């Protein structure tokens, strides 16, 4: 039997306590916010049940007609269950604080899982774009559509910095960074949904031509490469453009592939064109691509912190970029972008873990405290801590080994996003 009253579309939900093996669930989450292959499936094992419960949804939509009969012990009405879902934490301040800390950690873990799924999509793109272009672009399109939805529709879209365990130095991670940062800017640049989709697709594919360049040349630091090798590496622009045409990319996306190393002042390559000849999407990607290469160069010893990279670009590189776009990148990332090590006004040292581009001066930080285990480190939302300020950025090399091990300064600064609740109605797998 099914829970009383659960047969109608309006009440086809189960509380976490009612969820059972045999229920046919229909997750109302974006594809990248869970670890399941599909959004609609029958729960077949305790492991699947545990993974569903770990999502901590207040209610789980399900199809009674495709579900096995529910055990009698949980056959209570869904309406009653929803009414009864009044967490004890809402009545006890101490439990409420614990719940908020747990929710924050769960949010970080969810974003890390989503990042892993997204990088798998990019890996697949690099591997199969030419052999299976239609299927590969369709899969890539799901990721693109979610990013467009989140960054153009959600005022609460949050940018997270990934830990070293989830980051990578491969080209697909760079492309994902560039796409995410480009989409972060799209709304304020006045780019509409369809143009934003082409911007995102072009950003994800902008370095696809590197697949035609031997890996040892791609990964060789410029200071160690011969001029012939540098010239050969630069041909990835034309090679990528040829691949893009072959798989049928739009003119907007192709322009990004062709112009992502051009600059507004004409000092870029391969054509040396100026701002007037560049498309709006290419102006954004050229800017973001330059920023990410400063943070994540081939030679890791030359890397700048996010704060240093933005400061350097504003002080020394303004002619290369459209000024409005550069100012917007700085505003969206904040003076202390995710990944920055900072000193707080209470003398604590912390790492900026995420930022809402709409409220960049009040990011989330993880605070160093020698008396607290690293796995239980305090996470603070500075938006809710008005008396606490960020005083300055700190170079990671100035940290003691103990503090560095705790705060885990990233050798590579890799970003991913969380759209809050907006993406819950997005694409499904």
C-alpha cells in the first residue's frame, strides 16, 4: 500500500522518514547536484537510499504507480509528514547553529561532487568531440544550460574554490574555470540567455585545439620552450577553429575560439585585431582566460594569488581589456576572490572559500584555529558577521607550515558554482 493521500500529483511526496527501498523517486534537483545517473529511478539498495537521504531534502517526490508497496510501518500520509517536519533545531538555538554548520559542510560537499561530474563531462568532450560530435555536444549542452540558468536567473549564485583533491592541472579544468567566470559576468554585461549559451559553449571549447598539440609541448613552461615550440603551441587557435567548424559550432562560439588570445589594444594573437573587431563574447573570454592563466600558469612557481592577479591586471594591463569588463570581473570576484588567504579584523587568518558575486565584499571564510581540528574548522559567512572585516590578503608563502596545512592554500585556483534553489528546475539526466 502507498501512504494515504499520496496518489495525487499534489501530494506525491515522501518525507525522509517515509522514503523506502522500492520507491520510484523523481529528484527535483539539477543533474549536477546529485550523484545519480538519472533523476527518475526506483530505489534498489540501501546504498541508494542512504545517498538520497544525504541530500537532506525536506520532501522527496515519487510516483506511487511505479513504486513497490510501502512498508506498513511508514504508510502515513505525506501531508501529515510535511506538517510534522518541524526540525527540533528551529526550537533550540544551539541545535540550530549545529544544523547551519552541517548544512554548510553538506553544501560544500555537494558542490565538490557537482564539480567532479562537470569535469567528467569536459573530459568526455575532449575525448569524443570529433568521433561522436552530436552526442558529446548534447551532453555538454546540459552543463551549459544549467550554468546559463544559474548565473542569469539566481541572485544567490555562489562561486566556490575547490580543494586540491578535486582540482586538476589538465586543460579541461582551465576551460571550466573560464566558462564559469565568463558566465558570472554575463548578466551584468547585458548578455541574454541565447547569447550566454553560445558564450558558455565557446568558453568551454576555447582551447579544444590543444588536443592537436603534443602534451609535452602543451605542458612545457614558456621560459623553457623554444621559439619553434611556442609558435607551434600558438597554432592551437587555428586548429581549434577548424575543429569547431567541423562539429558545427555557431558563429558566436567560433569567434570565441578564434579570438580568445586577442586583446583590445591589438597586442594579442593570431591576428592582432583590436576591440572593434572582437565579439562581446570574445572580449569576456579573453579577459577571463588571461586572469586564469595568471593564477594557474604552466609553471606553478610563477602563479599569482587571485588578489595579486586582479591587482596586476588593473595596474598594468588595462589597455588589453575592455575596462568595463575588467571592472566587473573585479567587482564580481571581490577584492579578495575565492582562494585568497586573508587576515581578519580579530587577528585571525582564514581562506576565502566562496563568494556571492552580488555581495562580493562579504564572502564565506574558513578560519584557522589551532584548538579546533581541521575537519571541524569554523566556517563564517561574513554577511552575517557585521563586526568582522577582512583587513588584507596574505601571500601563502608567508604562512607557517602548520597554518598552511590547515588552510590548504591552492596550488591551482579552481572554481565551481552553486545556484541555491534556482537550478532545482533545471535540466535533468
